[in-house]
């Protein structure tokens, strides 16, 4: 299964919050069992909304570079950079 994108997470989370609050206000439930059932129903509704949203249609662009296929290439270390005039200073 593909990872959910940001829109799926946002819509699913908003659905859980709004559905749970609306169901609690409309049903006027005061028992612990009733509140737990309504919270579970809101969670299931949010998962349903997030899962039924259309997935990405185009691939995500990545800036990461792919390492070379052969592992025998030497590691390149950049040379040390010296600041302008750092080697010509005179101690006081």
C-alpha cells in the first residue's frame, strides 16, 4: 500500500475531528461506552475518507542523487579552502 499524501492525512484528520464532535453533540451521549463507540465511529469514518481519496497521479520529484552502481570508485574529498589573506597575516 502506498503511503498517504498530505491531502489524505489532512482530510482524514479533519473528518475524524468534525464527525466525532458532531456525533457527540447530536446524540447527547453521556456514558463512557457511548462516547467510546462514537469516537471509534469517527475514527473509522476518517480512515474511510483518507483511504478512498485518489492517490498521486504523478511521481514525486526527488533531489537525491543515485549512487553509482559499482562500489569500487574512490571517495572524493574536497580540498581545504583557505580564506583570503589568511596565510599572509603578521602576528602582533
